[in-house]
């Protein structure tokens, strides 16, 4: 993937095809999450069957807290779910003022999906997505592509070879 991830975003701006979840198997709270094409196709089918409404992106999963005073402020709204052959599940992300500020100032950099899974651990229905710094599933940062320590040992060795 050669496209550049921007360093900032403005309120009301939409970033197209942001990675929500890569392909792979990832440990969840109760089961291994199987994030394959079939799972993502099911998620998209469910989303479309329910009117393809925008999905709430909150801050640190606060809207999922089962309390009357749960924080349901939107950081962004997600639409146009689709599957990217290399990056997995993607969606367009339209930022609110608070979400744009949080990611542009690097307070929060990653996304974390919340969903229901079937007995095999495949996600079937997405409920929300959160801006967080501790995603359960390894995703690319939403902004600021390079992150400290993101190079692999092989990448570092190649960089050193170039310097020599």
C-alpha cells in the first residue's frame, strides 16, 4: 500500500477507506476472533440489511459502558463499509470536531471495533468503533503513518545497509 496517511484531519472531513480490521485470527475476550472475508461479508450484509446507517465511532469504547451516564459523544461516523483485498475491512470515516482534534494532536491513534460474533468467532454485527491507543486487534494508525518502533528488525537492517 503506497497511499499516504495524512498527518491531520479537519472537523467534517472524511478519510476514505480507513482500515477498521485486518484479515487474521485475533484473541478476543471469550473466543478467537476469525476475521476473514466471510466474516467481513457478513458484517457488511448485516449493515446493509439494517439500512446502511452510519456507525458511531466513540472515544475509548465509552458508549459501550452500560450506565445511564455513558459517554456517547461521537469522534466520527463510519459509512461505506467494504473489503480491501490487502487491508481487510475498511470504511469511510467522517470526523467530528472532537475526533479531529484528538487524532490530529495524536492523543488517540488507533481504531477498535466492537461486534457480535458467531460460535466460530466470526464477527457478524458491528455495534461501534472506538478511537483508542490500545486496540485489541493490530490496525494501522488512523493518521501519522509512521509510529515509534514500527519498523521490523528486517526493516531496520535494510535501513542500516543503505546507510553503509
